């Protein structure tokens, strides 16, 4: 309908123009003739009236169509505006949600960046710690102490415990057989670092010789100082505070590890130390369970003895109860005899009374004899 409105308007304009042209031609003809005829004027008036009516109808129709077109356009504009508003609202909502998610992700990224920064600072501080020999030794001892404290209960270990030869190992774990398991946290980490950072074969060879000498010296010191017969275990543990360093030594210097084992010194990484401490804890639990089982057996033996004594006493008490029952039975028999005798005596007294009463009653009715 909206597409036909311009066509109708054009048609109305064309009709109006045609009517005007007809009227113009009639006027020209009437002027050309000297004396116009009445019938021509009538036809002209009728044509002019019909054209005016048609033009008025066309104008009304154009007004109606224009109002309908305006209403349709307004409705469509309203629909488009409504849809556009809904679309804008949804778009705004999605945009706000996406912005919120983006802010959350940016927050997570910021936290991750802060964690990375903190980790970098910690790594830097760790490198500064490991660069100093004394601080590196303190770090290794701290890590060893953390593993021991996390895995073993208090009272089963001691740090810097003094042995009989006045030596003080880093840690002593007291085993169930009252012999201490010695753990030493000192390790030549600078030799391993030099060996790993060697760039040429000559530097690697020199660093390897130095590493062998340092590890051999540490193993000898531990074996001489901390392996005391009857006081400590037959072997000691040398703690290596790094899994990577332990793997490097085990792979490249396996002969040193075997030599340390022959000297009864075992190299331990953090994970192996945790496993060894877990086994020690289990052995301590087994020892406590055996002690508890022995105590339970002793208590059970005492309990059986006490139960036997209680049975003897109960049997004696039963004998006394049986004797008391017999005495009571005999007493009841005596009482029954006494009761029966009392009944007999009572029956005798009743008979005597009956005889006396019969004598008293019979006396008045006795016949008087002569001479009484």
C-alpha cells in the first residue's frame, strides 16, 4: 500500500493537469469564435465541475492516503525504534558483561603477574642465598629440619645433638634400639655448580676432580665423626638439598655414590629423605606397638592370675555358703522338732483340762449314797 501512494499522487496530478488543459483549450476555442454558443459554455461548465469534483476527490484520497502512509510510517518507526532499543539494551548488557569478565580476567592476570614478580624476587633472593657458602649451608639445614619436623613426632629427634665424642651432627633421629641415626646437611654445592657451569672439557675435568675431592672429604668426615659403635646406627645420611644436584651426582659420579655406600654414608635427596624418615616413623610405630603388645601380655597374665585368685576365693566362699546352708537346714530341723514337741505338750495340757472339766460337771448330778 505504501508503495502505491506515490503512483496515486502522480496520477491525481496528471488528471488535474489534463482537466486544466481541456479548460484551456475550450477557452481558447471560445475566444477564437466571435460568438460563443451556449451549449459549449454549458459543456465547459459541466466539465469544469466534474474536473473540480474529481480534483477534490483526488485531494481527499491523497489526504487519506497521506495520513495512512504517515500512520504506517510512524508504526514502522515505532517498531524499528523499539527493536533498536531492545538491540541496544542487549548489546549494552552483553558489553557490560564482557567488560566485567574482561576486568576479572585482567585482575587474574594482575595477580599472576604479582605472583610472578614475587617468585622472581624469591628466586633472586634464593640465588643470593645460595651464592654464600654459610647461607647455603643454613638453607640446606633448614630444609632438612623442615622435613624432619613435618614427618616425625617431637621427642624422636634432636638437632645439634652432642655425641659421646663431643661432635654435634646436624640431626639425630632416635631409633627403637636406642641408637641414633645421624643426618648431616653439609654438601659441596659450589663444586657441583662449577662442574655444571664448565664450558670446556678442561674446565669440566678440573671441576670434576674438585667435586670428587670435596665429596670424598665430606664422606670421610661423616664416617669418622658420626659413626660410633653402640651409640649410632651403622650408617649415616648425607643430605643433598636439591633434586637436580642429586641427579647430577648420581648420573655423572656413580662411583662416588658407591664409595660413600662402602663407607656407610648414604646420599639423600629431599624426596629420598622424606621416604627414609617415613620408614623410620613406621619402625618407631612398630616398636611402640611391640612394647604395647608386651605390656598387654603382661597385663593379661596378671589379669589371668587375678581371675584365678578370684575363682579360689569364690570357691571358698561357696564352701562357706554350703556349710552355712547345712547349719541352717539342721537349725530348721531342730526348730521343727521343737515345734512338734510343743504341739504334743499342748495337746496333753488340753486333754488334762478336758478331764478336770468333766469331773466338775459330773459332781452335782451324782446320786447321794446312804450315810453321806
